[in-house]
């Protein structure tokens, strides 16, 4: 999924990641705007990477992902996706993320919980 989304890392630190993505035609719905499923994938993917910055190679899997879609991003626009770990417990991580356009307008925002699994992250 990350390869298909094809983002550019802007900033990374322990517990937070920011990346930029171009909204391509294959990411859009028939109205020419960013598809809600693609928005969910952007948020879920970046948040998963962010949990990894704190998880010591343990794979965390999403338990839920609650998204509010607030504005549209058109094909050809660039969007900025930002994540932040709110709480990192022994088994559950809670995080928030958002997608903004280059003017700073929020396209979508989410909150999510992820659970530690018995799997480890394989070297890339």
C-alpha cells in the first residue's frame, strides 16, 4: 500500500510523521476528488508507520479507524498527512491523524486504536 500511495516523507520523529502525497487520478472517485477509501489508507498507513517509531519491531494492527471527512481534495492537488501517537500502552496504541491541503484546510481527520500482535516487522 505504501508503495502505491507513493508519499514523500517531510518530517519524522518519535511518535509523529508528516508526509506529502499527490492526489492522482487513480486515487479519486468519479467526481474527481480524493476517494474516502484512499483517505483512510493514507491515514492508516502513516499512523502504522508512526506506531513503529515506538514499538521495538512489534507489529501493531488497527482495531478501529474513525474518520471525519470535512473537505474535498481534487485530482492533481498535494495533501499533507500528519500523525501523532496520543498514548502508547503495553498492548494498545491510540493515535490521531489528519489530511490537509497545502492551504492548511483539513480534508479529513481520524482517531484510531491499534493492538500489539505477536508478529514482528520484517526488514524491508
